[in-house]
C-alpha cells in the first residue's frame, strides 16, 4: 500500500512537472506565433500594421503576469481546453485529439499488448524447448521479420495485399461511406481496415519480444532455484512457468513500459503510410502546417502517455516482484 | 541389500563442438540405509558431478555415459524424466551449494512447500499448512518464515529453508552439495549441527559433498576422497585420520592444523612461533615434500623468490611509513525511515608498522572489509583519523588517491571476478605499470615479466600471453597479487585472498604473500575469517565483532589464550580433524 501511494505521488509530481515544462518551453523560445505568421506573409510584400493587429487579435496576445498566465494555463489544461487549431479552423484542439486518440489507442495499444503477450509466450516456449524446431522457428522467423524497417513492411503489405491482391483496403480507418457509430457493421468495417496496419506492427515488434524473453528465460533456467525445483520433482509446467518464466519476465517489463509509452507518439510512420486517422497522423499534419496549439496539446498527450505507461509498469512490478515492495 | 549401489559410473561433459571431457571415471560404491558419507575433493575432482548424477540431475552438457545407479532396486540412470520425477518423493533429494539462490525470489516460502506437496500429492490439502510449519520447525525456524520471501531471509535461514524443502520429499537419500560453503563461519557451524541432528533423527542416508576434509571428518562416519574423477580412498573417518592410505588424502590432511597449537605447520608454510617472523625461505626448503609424486599437485608450492637487484626497487623511494588508524568509526546512514543507521566500524585504533603483518579477523558483518575500504581511501570514516606518513587518508581527495594507491594496494577475495576475462595477463599487468610508473615500451614489458617472476608464474613469457580462463584459481590470485605489486607499494591490504581457493593452493599463495614481506619489507593487513591462515602469516591480530575490536595482541598469544567469548567461538567453529576430543555441538 505504501508502495502504491509512493508511486501515485511520483506520478502526480512528474505530471505536474511535464505540464509546467509544456507551459515554459514555448515561452522560452524567441518570437511568437503571430511573428511567425507575419514573417510568412512578409515574403509576399510588406505587412500593414492593421494586418498585424488582425493576426494578433485572431491568435490572442498573452495578458497579465507570467504567473497569471500559468494559472490560466493550468485551469485550461484541467478543462482540456487547448485552444483552436490553425489547420482545422475553427475546430478545437481538444475535439481533434479526442477523435484521433481512440483510433491510435485501440489499434496500436491493443496490438502492442498482443505482440508482448504472444512474443513472451513464444520466447518462453523457445527457451524451454531449446534446440528443437519450437526454438528455431520463432527465433529465426522473429529475427528475420523484425530486421525489416517498420515502414518497409507496411509498404510491402500495402502493395501486395492491398493493391495487387486487393484483399484489404489501402487507407483510412473505415470505408468512405460509413459514419463512425457503435453498430455492428461499422465495427466490422473498422476491424477490416485495421488488419493491415495491425499486422505491420505485429510483424515488426514480435521478434524483439521473442528474442528478449528467450534470452532472459535461458538465463533463469540456469539459476539454482530452477535446478532445485527440478530436484524436488515439481511438474515441468510449474517449473517452466512459475519458477523460470515468472522471474524471466521481470526485466522485459521495463521494455514493455517503454513500448507502451511509445504507443501514442510512435505510431507516426504506420499511420502515415496507411492514412490512419490516429494521433501520429494528426501530429504529422500539425508539424507540416506549423499548427502550434495542436502540437503543444499532442506533445502533452504523448508525455502523459509515457508517464502513465511507466506508472502501470511500476504497479505491475509491485505485484510481480516482492523485492520492490519493500 | 544396500540402498544405493553405484557400479562403474562414468559422467562426461560434452560441450557443443568441443572434445568430451570425462568428469567421473568408472566409479563404484554402495551406500547403506542410514549411512552418513562424506565425499571430499578439490574443485574439478568431479564430486559435484557425481552428486548430481546420484540424484538424477545430470543435465547437458553433462551426461551419464556408462554404469548404473541402482536405487532401491531401480536403475535411475535409465529412467525417463517423468519416471524420475515421480521417484523423487520418498527417493532422493539434493541441497545445492549456493542455497542462497535455491529459492524462487518471487514465490513465498509457503508456496515453495505447497508446490512440492502438489507435485507429489503426498500431503492432503488441509494438512499442508501444518506440515510446512512442522518442516520449518525441524530446521529450527519459526512458522512465520512461511509468509516471507527469500530476499527477506539471511543466508543461513535460506539454506535451512532449502534443507526443509528437500526434507519435505521424505527422501531416503539426501545429497548435500557444499551446504555451508557460502555461509559465515559461525552460521556454518550451526547449520552443520542441524544437518547432523536431522540425519540422526530421520535416519535418511546422507552424502555430504565438500572441499573441506576437516569438516567432513568431523561430521561423517565414512569418507570417500575423490581426485580427478576417481574415488581414491573410501574408508571410515577414524581410519583416514589414523592412517590415510592415498597420498592425495595425506596431502589434503596435511593442510589442516590447529591455530591454537604451539607450532603450526602446513606444507610450504613455516610454523610461526611466538616471536617475530621465521624465515619462510628456510621453511620451504626445509619442509619435507608431503605430496608424493603419484599425485601431481595442481600447482607447485612457490619456490623462494630470488631477490635480484632488478626486483628490489625500494631504493630511492620515500622512507617507509606506518599506517596509523586512530579512533575511527564508520556509520552508514539508514536507507529508509524504518531502518536504524548501521555502525560498521566503532572506534577502532591500530598502527600497521612498516614491514609488519597484521590479521583482521571476524565473521561477516564484523566490519573488517569496511576497514579495508577506509584504509584504501575508497570510503571516508565518519569520525577519527587515518594517516599514512604525511598523507591524511580519512579526508583524502580524489586527486591524491593516486599517490595513496602507489603505496597502498589491495588484493581481492575473488580471483575469478578480479580479472577482466577479455584481456591477457600481460595487459592486466601493463595497465598499472603504465599508470603508476614512468616505464614505457620495452621497459614496461620487462617490468611486467619481472612481476610475474616475483609471484612465481614461470615461464613468464607463457603466462603473460594467457587469458584468465586459462589459469587455475591459484594462478589467477598470483596475477592479482602481481597487479597489486605493480606500483611497488609499501602496504598490501589482502581481503580474504585465499578463501576461494582449494586447500592445496592456499599455502602457496600465503607463502607468496609472506615472502613479499620478507624480501621487500611490504607490510600486510590480512583480512580473514580463517584463524589458521592468520596464525601462519601474521604477527599481530585484531578480532572484530560488530565493528568493535574485542581482542588484539600477538597472533600466537591471542589464539593460544583467547580472552574474549567471541574469539573462543570463532576458534571452536574451526573443524579440527586431528583433535581426538569430540566437541559437543553448540
């Protein structure tokens, strides 16, 4: 319990620090968004003072002391008010992020968890049946598949299964005729659209989990408590799972935390290739169009997701490893 | 009929792509119900391999390649893994060498017991809790340990738990593989007593595998001595004590001595009387070779070092200085609010005179290694002063450390961990030579070879090119000592330099350390829990208990006439195979 409270405290502290940094960093940069917009206009000729006034009025100029701005900002963050997007004017940043986030969370988050679970199980099996085909096949296959770059696998799948064979749609998260709603047909359509991007992520990340788990598992199999468990005649299944795998998984949880944290921010390439309307695609759009409010909100979301993922892994550690509880 | 009958058993190691190495060679013996048998040998003799084969635990690359192990009428060498698994209940159990790590760190002790009960189904569900509590009671632990995890238990407690776990199989044969080696001296003694009493009460057949002939002779009725994969002697403990037949047994036995005796002697090392340093070179030359040529000693006892002018580099150096430690304490701050601050060293004062050798003796946790850290400037004391000449070690800054380490060097306990496995001996020795002297190029290399000669690793050219894994433990420790000598130090702090070595190698390393003092005037702080070796190589002794000095004086005087209760307990914990009086278990 003390452990849990400590971790929650740490989470709140880091969250506050992240939010504050997100407030400070843009203010430490020289210039303002209005300057940037005016500089762009100035390439086509002189900018009149009235134009400048109009742009500043549109974007808003900070008033009050830095402390007041900070309080105002905190207040806005708590109410998920991140202002209005430049690119998708007049849509609010909050609604844009709100539409994109579920797609990414469901697709990339789910696939990351599936890859971790499957990869870990295959790794356990490979180490336990070391030297047999159950070891060779996943190890060699995993190494081979994960050696391809992310986007290359995506392009290959897209080309062969999308264009050539025509089995799967090549872009988007749902058909152009469908509207997002909770009906069976729509969910089936979304699932159908998600198969290619999901397969891409699965193929490229599975190998790493298999190899990681296999090598830690082989180390644990040499540990004395595994030998002792065998000497005591425990069931082979108990030895493999409760003694060897249970300890071998602990170092891999850290990598899992990192992968989970990268779900929101790291899906940029795959979402770009498949034109998938998730956070990565949104971030890409924001960067290309210099959409500062949108970028700021997305960076904050990415930071928070990393913190949350690490918090979850910390809690998992607390449950799985009695040594961390003290 | 005997319980276990081993006939012509051979075990080979077959590493992938390498030549198979025989570890156990056509060994035959019988064990009767209720026997307590010792299996003694040095590292590499095949004793653990035999123990693993006896309990059906041979795993690749080890393989039983010939012979049979008839356990109660069944040849267990020929059973399938699942048949073997079933046999373990009421059959054979094993307690591993590093019992500290024999417990799953993420499962509670209770679950360890329940896993075994579930695997064999010999204890009904509702009786399991009571049975587990009864078993931990047998090894003198409270039932509350069942709720704990292995990380929360001390080494001795963990080893007791693994004995209780092995016992829960209701075995008829129990193999103890070095069950107390990793434990503190006093704890070793207590755990051994528990094993002895359990064996008497439960009447299982026990095999005690150990490198420590002294302990085995004290505990068991019958002893099998193993050397190079063969059982070279199989006799009762009394017979072996009275008339060891095999030269190897005689060699092992000759390395035991009573540190309390007036004259103590092991091969290659002089007895040290009450007066100061006897001449080691003389003793080595005078002592008759105990090892007969039939058994090749793994490493020859060190020859007295010729002190050529090139080796003696003392000239032109600053006058020799003493290390003066006065009123030194070290308190480690508490880790969390629940802990208490730990006082590792409490108001310790002593002077290590130039050319003197002093033993720092105590059980683990007595603060002896902390004192080594303080003297080498690795840590600063909380209070008190340490000086070396005009150098204040207690407040030393990083920049001055190099100056200190030119004069004060350390020899570590574990020769297997103290050398980088990727670098040759020459590289390991060249580094400090370049670091601490102005020698470069050919001169530096000559100095490296000189150092190797000093520590008796000849032919030097050959040893210089070797990698650590191509050396025996004793040879590695010599390299570590040579490395410490590279800066031509005045003081050597040796932290348990021989505790990881085989008995037959210990004397050689100790003789080397002693000769360095004789020929070079290097003073030595010898940290150990082994009172016999302290008696052999030191003149002064300090006994530490929980950070405080409880006794100090001349080594011979203190050991012959100990005043403090703690010193007496340490002395009592030493196995004394040659003392005929039976000691009562404490």
